[in-house]
């Protein structure tokens, strides 16, 4: 299935491992706002009570009891970008979920305080007042081509939300982009996985995350092949460019790393160029390979792994070209 055919297959721009942060909430009496962007599904342990009641793995506010007003939380996206869809997950909130939500967004320059951001009056509505169900994933498509840095989730009037997923495509700050060597395969620079052969254990977009992997699950891993083929992933680069150095990182993959890999670039006119011939890989290793200069910029790269296995990160360093 193509990565672009379902918005939930796009990366979550708000998730904590990408640098997302819940910077403000008007109330978090029962459960902390930071839970909204934790990776993975929400957990629940029955009869686990703290001083303020049952412990929930989500964000939960106190009851308004008929008083006017709604509860909101502001999330700074880890990767600013275009939002294609949002999932408001109310897992385990059954008698205490909000009847409805709305979502708005801002594109902010600089680093104003959380209070300044929350108090601004120019928030742009992306999702109007919309009903949600309890203990379920509530998906909402977003129709906007604008670049956003922050989103505000509002519950009408109160209640609990387990997770907020903000799926989309990264868009870098053009004022900073290209001031030095660029990782053309970085999600935060606008790169995106377009398609792949297999995503059985984990999503391929995780290979494009910033920083080093923290564990085996923080990468892309395929199922074991029982045929003569091989697995692959196709990546749209941050922009057409000249790749000078490739890093193929198998960290944490020991008995399940690929035996070899190959990189093939595609120019804007569809011409394929070999960047890295089929090359043996070692487990749990950050491999760095210089890329021989080529005349044409490439807009996409296909990574083939032989025959299957897992990779932690893929870096393609170079400069933007025509």
C-alpha cells in the first residue's frame, strides 16, 4: 500500500520522539497533558488509584459542572509541516471522554512563551466542533496546504483524551534550510517515505527520525522473507539534491539486520542512477559510505535491503541542487 493513500500512515508530527511537546493546558487535574503525545497506545490498569482517583494514561481535566468554558491543550509540533489528518484517541475513557472536540493551528516564528502562544487570537480552525466517541480512535482529515508549528486541541467542555496524533509531512524553515550540509532524507527537512515492500514490525518513516535510535523498535523492520525477493523502501527527498555521503545504521539490529543494501537515485525526469552498489552490512553498526559524484540531482531514492531485516536510521547528506 502506498504511504500516501491513508493519512494515518504518514508520520505523527507531534509525537515525543520527534521532539513534540505539550507546552500548555488550562487544566490537567486528573491526568497530565504530556501523555497526549507519548508514543505507542495508551495503557490502562484497572483499580490503580492515586490521590486524585483512577490513574489514566492520557490528559484528563476536572468536571466543569455546568460552568461555561472549554478545556484546551497546546502542542508544539516536533516537526513543523503540513497536516493531512488528526486522530483523537479516547482509549480507556468511557464515562469521562469529551462529547466533542475542535482543533486549531498556528505558524509561529521565534520562541515566545507558552502563555503568549496560548493567548493569541489568530488561531486558525482546522477541525470545527466535531463529536467524538469514547474508548475509540476518532480520525479527522484536514484540508490545508499551510505549514504549521503548533496545534491546539479543545475539548467541549471537558473530559479525557488518551493520545493526539497529528499526521502530515514535514516542511523546514526556509530561512534556515540550506545554510550548510543537509540531510536530504530527514523527515524534519521534508523527506517522506512514499512506499515500501513490508512494514510488519515497524513503520519505515522511523528511519528518517532525528537523533540516534534508542532500541530495536525505533526503526524499520520487515517480516522474514520466504522467497527469492528482497525488501525495499522508496523515499522522496527534502528536495532534488546532490548526495555526497550515505549513512546506513543497523544499531540494535543484531540477528535481524540485512545482509546487504543498495541505493538507487531517481532524477526529476525519471532517470535512475546508482548511488551505492549492493554492499555488505554488519549488524549493530553505523555504516558511512561516500557517494561518487554524479552530474544530476536526484529527487527520490530507493533503498533495497537483502533479503530482509531492520534498519535504525538512513541519512543522505548533501546539498540542494537544481
